[in-house]
C-alpha cells in the first residue's frame, strides 16, 4: 500500500492557477504542497501546452491536478487537449466550480469548458449546495458524488489583525473592487446612483481598478469607459489604480470600509464576500449568484428578474439600508477554525481520489 494512504506522504498538487489567495492558502507544504506556487499557467497559451508542462512540471512531479478558474483564457481545443494529456498520464483531475460560466464574456463557448471539466474531472467541488444542484441539473450524475466545501478566508486572520492596527474603519467609506473591468461587473449606473443618493452625501466611494483602456480589441472607443473616466472625477470618489494590485492593498481598502458593493450582472460565487467577512465589511450585492449561501448577512438587491426600470431604486434602497447598519467586527479566529475543516476536507478528497486511482 502506497505511503500517502497511510498519511505519510505530502500530496503534490499542480494547481491551476496557484497564486490567488484562495488557492495559495492550501499550499501548507506538509500535507499539501504545490509544485507550481505563485503561477497562473492559463495566462499564456505557451505555458499551457504539453511541451511546457513536460519540461517544467512533468507528470512524475505531481499527484493531482486541481483546476479552479481562468481556464476560459485558453482556446477550447487546447484546453481539451491538455485535459486528455492529464488523463493519458493517469493524473486525477479535481475541479472546483467557482463560476457557472465565463465572467469575462457572457455565454462564452456556450458552457463547453464546464462540460469538458464535468466529463474529465475525477472529483468536483462546489463552494455552495446551490451550485452543486445546478451542476447536477445541467450535466447529470457525476462519476463521483459532488462535494460541497465552503471557500473560507481570503486574508489570513493574523495578517488582517496586523494590517488593521494602523487603519480606522469609517461608516462614511464604501468600496467597489472593479479590478480588470470584466463584463460581468456593472460599474457606471451603480456609481452614478451612489453619488446621487442624498442620504449618502457624506459618504465617499473608493474604487479599485487596473489602468483604464478606453479602446476595444478593434481599436474602437468603448462609451462606458469614457463615461467611467468622467464619473471618477467626482469629489466623493477615491481611486486606487495600479497594473498589479497587491492583496495587502485590497485588504487595507476593505478594512477601512463600512461596506463593499458588488454590482454583478451575472455570477456564481464571490471571493470578495469572503474577504469582506475577514475585514468586517457589510456586503451589498445583486442577486445573481449563490451569495446568500456564502454569507447570510449580505444585503441583496434584485436584478435576476431583469426588471431594469426597478434596478436603481432597489440598489439605492440597499445602499441606504446598509449605511444605517452598525459597523461589523473582523471575523477573527473563527475563520481559522473554519479553515481547518476546509483544509481537511480537501486533504480527504485528494486521498480518496488517489486511493481510487491506485485500484484501477
């Protein structure tokens, strides 16, 4: 019987990607070790090829492949080719379904990426029961029962405590983390409605985003980016804009904020909700995902019925309701306890899959 069954071997993971704070927290180095720390091989098609993988991460260097998100940046035919490569080399594939579809482009490839992962994955993890039910409804019964494992903290409680020592939270600061302007994020009307709300006239809105590009891939000007550039000149807008926005910068911004606004057009789960818990922020989010399962204290506004004329009123009511709430405390040590279970759930999933593979 191989050593890992007896719990004596570190399980080596090829994590795709690995640098995001959600994944990196599992890279403990004892029971679980990433062979590709601080990477995202999906950002470059050359780095997601058989030749590259064979050279830098040969099959003998890892036990399991764990796929999370960003895989839709790889052409679909190339993605399937590499899934077959893992299968040919007898490498178990775990897929954590963070999103039901691409967050960059609505309806991208008509769900073919998810279908491929459902087909090739030896085990599927869902952060919520609602998403697990959606997977079963849309793709049928999987070869192994789906596992529901929550996301857990995004910023380690000790690090949050350290950063919080020099930061004062204020009710009069809300934050919107836009990042790289993905299509699933609405960032014009939500800002305009915030600035127009009389009850929030003392409140500033902090926007975090990567450098603005007003041109699309065809060199044409994108009207929404021109409007955005105009809006952010308002005196109640604060901006943090950098090519690479560090986790510390984002955590500090959340720690200073009373609330975080998530104006998603579509979605499934959100790491920002987990970070808001870590940093003691209220959450205001549209009702397009399984966010209430992630945290029952969030403030939802309805957009799923596509009643567009009602969106501004619903959203503004959610802003006012949240502003009137008492400030939240940091989640603290409870997140460590929660993570211990999440870590052990992952470890057991890895061990069980390896056991099953060893019997084949």
